[in-house]
C-alpha cells in the first residue's frame, strides 16, 4: 500500500509540472451557411437560351475551426464543409513581430465586399484582391507583412477561366493543357503589404511577384513573370461606409490570382506574350440600425494581351443587399445581382460571353 501511495504521489508530481507546460487555450468556432438563390444563366454565343436553376445548398465555405494559444505560440485550423482544409498554421510572437508558418491568408488579400450570391462571392474574380489561402512563411512586424508563398507554376495557355459552379457551390478554376511539357521553379512567390491610416481612411498597399520557367524538350526554358500591385481603402463616415480596392497586374492567372477576365500569358511561337490586367471594387453601405445594414457593390476587371492584333477580355459584377440580424450570430442577407462575363475581343471580333442574374438570400448562423 505504501509503495502504491509513493507511486501515485510521483505520478501526481510529474503531472503537476507537466500539464501547465502542455496546456493551451482552445477556442472553437463554426459557421453554417445556406444558399437559397434562383440563378438565370445566359450562356455565351449568338441567340443563347437562358437556363433557370434553384440553388438550395449548404455553402462550401461553411466551416468549423479553432484558435489555439499557449503563451507566445498560437495557431489556428479551419475546415470547410466540402470537406476541405481552409486554414492550418502556427504563429510565434517573439516580441518584435510574429512569425507564421502554414496555410493562411497571404498579404495579397483585400475583401471588403459582402456579396453573398454565388456562394459568398464577395466580388472575388470581379476586382477583389485575393490570391487565396496558401502555404507560406510570413513575418509580420506591426502593419508590415512579408511572406514567401507557395509558387503557382502552370503551363502557358490562354484558356484559363474562373467561374461559379451551381452544382458544387464553389468558384472553380478550369485550366486547359499547355503547349510546354514542364515547368521549373526556383523561388517562392514574394508578397508584401503595409496597412496605415490617413485621417478617416484606412489604406493598404500590396505587392505580389512570381517568376518561373516553362520548358519543352531540349529547350532552355522561357521565363513567365507575374506581378500584382494594388491598394485597398476603407473609409467610415458615421453610419455610411465606402470601401474597395484597385489593382494592376501582369500574367495574374499564372500567379494563381482569381480573375474572371482571362489573365494568362500566351506564346507567339518565339517568346512569351504578357497579359496585362486591371481591376477595381467599389462598395458603399449604410448601417440603418443595429438590425439592418444596406450595401451595394460593383466590381470590374479587364485584360489585354501584348500582341500585334487585339485580344481583350472583360467582366463585371454588381449587387444590392441587406443584412438583417435576427439574433446574435444569426442573420439573413437577401440580395439581387448580376455576374456579367461581358465581351471578349479577338482581332476585332467581339464575342458575348454570357451572364448570370440572380436573386434570393443567404442564411447564416455563427456558433
């Protein structure tokens, strides 16, 4: 009996000193989101026939996750309902800054829109600055963020598009096969952002850069260089707010940047042909009360290949909605809007690429 008491005392002693060192604060969270919209899809081409479809889906960006903190070290994970890994990273606050490792939102990020149609589209692909949640090593020192991000080396092909799939409830990228047999990378993407305030306006300049080679058999390779330079703004005037961003870029689709206008580099038979893009968002909202906020938004993107002929593409989207708070963490957002793929011009020939008009509501409960 005495030996048992000694053993239990020893175990208790070890546990008493081990548990504090291993303990961490876990804060779980979740978000359930339902999409209840009617979509009127007009396909591309002459004399198209529109198609009406009801989307009654659990959105793919419904999620569950947790924030974890243990002293100077913290972390976060988040899974979507498809299921898919959205976030998984750790962070170390060393006093002068924070070092983060894992899959995260990178510095090239500016989403101010509350567009809820097309599965919480948020004007992504229509002017929002968004390079995705990617594996990265990031250093944050106050408002400055510098990150080395997983590269996105893809074959050269102009037929890369992003669109909304009603069947899956997600934005999907649809790449076609390229003319080269391989891609070579030697460095990650570099992304930098710096947030600051100028009177009532918050501003955040952002920069992303990537370079890699596309190669054929017995070919030394051709460099594909991409950059994105943008700035976001957020101004509040009492109950009224104005938000948005503007950017310009080169070969943004090769970078992995989501844009509805074709932003892919091309090949003219002898050299890489760069594709120049521009985009912007403008969001205006008014908080009528603690229960209702009204918002309208517009986004536009355009691109042009550096070829002797003309190859231009454009797209835009707009919406009006109202966020109605039913209870804490529970709200509904009725919305009407349009996703317009607009025109593509090739050697002076204009092609209408179709559009989608929608109306309905998003239902959301955060827990």
